[in-house]
């Protein structure tokens, strides 16, 4: 069974390669699309199989396996899955990948000034699949260098999706994205090599397996940990993104084709917090606690600043981009709260998943609006509720999820991260941070309702009025196609389901998450300071595997 | 005499290349056109045979500096990349005016040997490679010096004769004079090393150094030798020639310059520093660290602002030398890691791994540039990024090759350059010379980030730039093949062959600087 995980990564990757074969196979747009849908569904099925065979009571890394890559450098394709990874894989493979492929059909791909050529669609889809594979790789990697390799591999497809198929400023946006992300992540690599060396010193063998690194990191002094944390966060915080490293995101979102920006918003952003949980916090727990106030302060500034920016945007997609930055601030607050119950970190992971579904849905809705009415300018739209009730329904639902309406999944994440922040021990975060973040919730309500009001309810803007736009024509234009319904419905279902039954995720991830933040939480709460010196506390099941091997 | 004979038996690949060079001169100057056209094939054949012979060379006696198997490793690496270089360079003399004038005359029965270029180009090509291989086989300072000169001397001629442009002559002259100066410099260094120890053979020098420690004269000798060798690898402060020379030479020759002398230079540096062993004397470490940081930073910053592709690749090659310098500072693995048999942590293994990885990517990039022409200026070579813009639509394979090469040079996984950078970074992290090693690691990653700016531009302009439509490939199919093979090599080396190559590199270097006890005793005897 353990071959399911490599299959999950390599099936999309191999299919991406097949899509680029110069055989003339992929000249027909419809058949390309159907085959791709099939492969996306197969990937989802693999993920479901994983979920079915996963032992939810067991907090250890499961379905481990290892394929040698460069053994003499200590590099291997080691994979495994815990509940956190499983949920990220499930949401990515079962929901988002098929949805993105569904959405791709509606893309009017322009390459430069020329119209879409046969084969461009296959190229677009192949980059989507490469990105999907790279993300699965990030989620299942159990070797730090492999993790880094997939982390970097997400860059190339994202750059191609934006720079080849995006809007007028696409190349600039893609390059900005690449330079931000690459510059940050080379420091992450340096940090990983450094821990690798510390581990080699201790064990006499170079290994980048997470377990070995966790064990080695416990021997590091607070100063060493401080530098390590800085290096690791350089890569992760750019991806998250945290204020003031966020400037690439609005441009990338605005320029990306909507299927591409769903990928970026819903998936690529997630590997930042995931890396923080998986690497930065367990490897440098002392430093993470020491620097939590700084990161918390920046996250708070980000929450408020990005919310204010979102408020004044005229471009709906840019507004959503800023809302992402604001929302990811909550995620960071939760991760660095280190409250005794681990509520913050659990909330952060939940929030990541919730944000992926809701923001993905919003971007797709805006994409449909753009497709029908040719603009994303808020001042030119309006009155969608009367002409496109179906679309308006989904739009309002996703907006409400993002706002954090109780009963939908955004609320759970927002509530838990803020609760965690509030309960955070003194000297780490605390009520003050929670208070500032709470203004972000209010602001989110303002800018998202502003967005919804402008697009859905207010009087029709000039893109929808005028003699050529009779109600009849508008209604035909606004009617939701079956394909569009099929891509929005799973996202909406996810939002509601996780809103009503958050325990579906929160239950299984509680123990693994507690394991990752155990050291840092113990240090922050001053419980048994001796814990700081024990690399593998008994309460942290994922780490126990290390000592068992 | 017996020692000499023994040495000769280890030199079969070099001897084959030498015979190949002579055969090239014969066929290249032959009155029959068919024989002349055979010349590149003769060169290829002799390189192929030489690389096969590597397997049959008897196991050499222990290397005096602990580099057991260094020459076999370098022979395979250089001959492998060298065959690709030959494929890029094949046909180069045919387009020179002198040749095009002389051929019709020769067909009419008036063959003028003085006008024929083929013989000398391929012969010099082989001779330079022979020099590179002999550098790795050196066991004596005099031998090392002669081998290094054998690398450089043919390249001066190769630059000057293969392009109908005064630029080529200019760069040959520049390269020649600066090369002569650098040769004088490292020869002076070698002389001081001899003065400090009284020996020219490595075993005795090394044993003497072990006994009497590193004397000031020895340090000065090392410093001069390092500075002189910096010319070969195009490192600061001896890098100034690179951009002009690379730009002036014909592109296939530039590719040659970017790889062969660099390998020879780094092998020579490994040997010269191996004379004192690791950890190196403080002065030398400081010198190397300053050189490394300046080289990578200056190279990258200047590469960013270039608009000419060849100048950019020249500065890129300078920057890459800066990264490689880190491996010299780190040295072989600390004892604990050496016994575990893992290549990571060994700086010299990192150099040996990085060199072919860099070579493949660089050859791929230059092969693509060499295979393209632009209509703008009467079928001239492509010069700027703009010439590449939008090419991907018409030449997806070539542009894919260029992208892979650029991504490997920037160090993106899973390509060969990434594994190389992991090795270099890992070795500098473990070198234990705090806080210098942390600073050097920082310099490495910061420079990688800077380098992304121009490598990405190189790799992505063909895909996203507006369409120039003036650029087209010109039918040198071998260059396509060479470019594609090099790109495949970069991928394979990163994904599949990384481990065996890294292990081989580690096995060659893990005992570096550890002089056998008998040698020390022998030196003690002879000095009494």
C-alpha cells in the first residue's frame, strides 16, 4: 500500500509529461480536457484510498517508504503521511485539482498577442498538473531536502502559468514572484544544510530525514536556533505571505489566469504555514518562542494593513488577493500562539484548509463574472443577483465563508486562531494581539460585504447596462453552466460541511499538530523546562517514530 | 627509469590523445578533401578510444597527496564533456574565410597547406584536453606547470584562427598576455615552494611540510600559486580578461574556454593546496575566502547588467568559480564524515562533482547560442537577449535545453546543479571555521538569489519575450545533438547518476592531504 503515496505524486507528474509529447495527440481541446479530468479524478481517487486506509487513531507518520535519490549525499525520496498532511492532500487532490481542471476549460488562453493555438491548452494543463504534483510532494515528503526540492518545484509551473497565460503585465508579475520566492527559499536551503551538518556532527552520518533533524535541533543553542529560524522563515514567510514580504501576491493574482490563481491562492500559499509547522517550529522551538512577538506583531500589521488595502481595491481579484494576505495573518498568529491547549496551531491548520476552499471559490466566481461581462472592475459591475442568481448564490456563500460567518468553515478557523492568540502565555502573544486581529475580522466583513454588495446587489454598472444589455440577454449570459456548477459545488459543500462538522479535521490533526509544537509550547508555558532539553517528549507521537527506528 | 616507465603505463589515454592530435594534423593537411573532412572524426575517435582506455589503465600506485584515482575521474569527466564540446566545435574551421578561400583552390588541385585550418584546430583541441588530463596526473611541480601550459597554449591559437573578426585576434592577444603573466606568477609560486622544501615532487614536499610546518616562504609560494591559478579559473583578481575574451572568441571556443581551463585550474588548485593539507594555513584561508566572495559577488552583479549573452555567460562562469572556491576552503571531509562514506561534507568531492555539472549546463547553453543565427545583421550569431525573444514557439527543443541549463546553473532541484550546490553548501557548513563558514554559506545563498535574475532571463526570454522573428537555427545538426545530450546529462546527473558520481568524487578526495607515514620517513632520511 505504501506505493500509493509515490503514485499520488508521480501520476500527475507523468501525465504532465505525456501532455507535452509532441505527437499531435493533444490538438483537440475537448478530448485533452476530458482525459485530464480523468487523471485528476484518478489522483483524487488515490487520495481517497489513502484516506480510507489511514489509521486516524495513530498519530505517527504512516505509510512510510523511501526510494534512494542520492544516498551518498543523504538525499532520499522519503515519504509518509500524518493527519495534517493527509488533510492537505485530500483537499488538494480530491477537491482543488479536479476543480482547477474543470475551470481550465473556460480559460481563454492567449499567448502574447496571438489567439490560443492548438496545444496551448495541453501546455496549460500540464503546468497545472506539475504544480499539483509538486504540492503533493511537499505534503508527503519526510526528507528535508526532498521537501525543499518540491517546494522549489512549485515555482516553475506557477511562473509558466502566470507568465505564459496571464494578463498584460504577466511577465513582470511572474518574475517578481519568482525572485521573491527563490530569494527567500535559498536561505531555507542554507538553514536546512546547517541543521543537516549539526545532525551529521551528532550522528556521524548525513541525513536530512525530518526525524534525524528534529533530534539534532534539540542540541542547538538559542543563538544557533535564532539564525536557523530566520533562514527557514525567509522562505516560508515569503510564500505565506507575511507583511512586508507580500508584495508579489497581488500582482501575481491579478495577472494569473483564474484557474492559475486558484492554484496559487488555494494551494501554493499553504506550503508556507505548512513548512513553518513542519520545520521551523520543531527545529527551532526556543527561537520560535522568542521571536513569536515579532512575528505576531508583523502578522497583526499584515491583517489590518492588507484588509485596508483590500477595502480600496477596484479590481475584484486584487481585492481577494489582499484578503488572502490578511487571512494568512490569522494563520501565522495561530501558529505562533503556543497556547497550552494547542488551539492556535490547530486553528491555523484548519484555517489554511478553509481559506483554500473559500478563496478558491471566490476567485472562480470572479473568473466567471469576468468571462461573462468582460471586467472585474467593481464600479462597472452590479446587479448580479437579478440576472445571475446561481452565480450570485455561490458568490455570497464564499464571501460569507471568508468573512467568518458562524456555521461556515471560515468562522471555525478564525475563532480558533484568535482564541489561541488570546490564551497565548504572557511574553509570547496575548490579548493585545487578539484584539488587533479582531479588528481584521471587522474589516474583512467590511471589504467582503463591499465586494459582494458592489457585484451582487447594487444597481447594474455600465458593463451590464445600456441598450444592448436587455434583461433577457443578461440572463442568458449569467446562467451558470453545468461545468461551472460542478466546479463550484464541491467547494461550497466543503465550506458548509467543515463549518458544521469541524471535528472531521480537528479531531485527527490534534495529536500530530501537538507533536510539532510540543517543544515550543512547553518552553512558552514554562512547563517542565527540562522538556526543552529532551528532543523527543513522550507526548509527541510523530517524533516517537524517530527514536523507534 | 623504472619510475618513468611505470608513469607512462598510466598515461595511455593521454598518449592516445597525443597520437590523435598528430593524426589530425596529418589528415587536416592532406591534399585529398575526403581525408581533410575526416579530421573531426579522427579527433572524436581518439577521444572515444582514450575514454575507453581509462578502464584499462593499471591501478596507479598511491597518489602522493592522497588523490587516489583523481586522473581517472578527471579523464572520464573531461573526455565526456569534451566530446560534447567537440560536437559543438565540429565544422567551426570550415566557416572561416581563409578556409573557404582555400577549399575551391584545393579542389582545382592547388592545395596550399598553409591555408588549411582543420588540422591545427582539432589537433590543438586535443592537445589542450591532453594538458587538462595531465594536470590531474601530475606528481611533480614541473610536470604540473608544463601540463597547465599545455592547456593554455593551444587555446590562444584556437581563439585567433576560428573567427573572421578582429575581435578574435584582440581576445587571443589579451588572453595570451594575461595568461603569460599568470603563468609567470604561479611558476614563481612553484619556485618558492621548491625553495621552501627543497623538492619538486609532491610526496617529498608534502612530507617536508609535515615535518617542518608551513614556513613563511611556503605560504608566499602558495599564495602566488593560488593567484596565478585564479587566471585559469577566471577568479577575482585575475578575471578581467574573461568577458572580452569570451565575447571575442567564436562561441564553440568560448564554451571550451569556460570548461577545460577551469577544470585544469581547479585540479591544480586542489593539488597545490593538498601539498600543505587541510586545515589550510590561516593566510591561505583568508585569501581564498576573500577571492571566493569577491568572485561570486562581482561575477553575479556584473552578469545581471550584461545585455550580451556571451558576456553574461562569461560573468556567470566567473561567479561559478566563486562557488567552487568554497569547496577548496572546506577541504576534504572531517574524519567522522569520511568514515561514513558519504560524499556530502567533502568540499573537494563537491568541486569534482560540480565541475562536470557546471560543464554540462554551460556547454548546453553555449551550444544553443552557437546553433542560432539572426537575420538582423547578415546571418550573425545571436548576441542579446532580444534575439532569443519568442523563439520557443519555433524551436521548443532548443529553448527547453536552454531553460534546463539555466535552471541547473541557478541550482534548482532536481537538476545536477542543485546536487552540486547542496554538496558545496554542506561542505562549507561542516568546515567548522566559525564564523567564516556561516558567512560563506550566506554569501553562497545570497549569490544564488542574485544569479536567478540573469539565469531566469536567459531561460525564460525565449518563452515569454515578444517575438523577434529574426532568429533562426542554422543547420549544424551536431550542435543540436550536443545541446540536447548535455541537457539530458544535467537531468540524469541530478536524478539518477548523482549518487555514483558523488561517491566516486568522494573516494578520490577523502584522503586528500593525508601523507603516508613511509613518505614522511623517507623524506626525513633524504634530508639528513
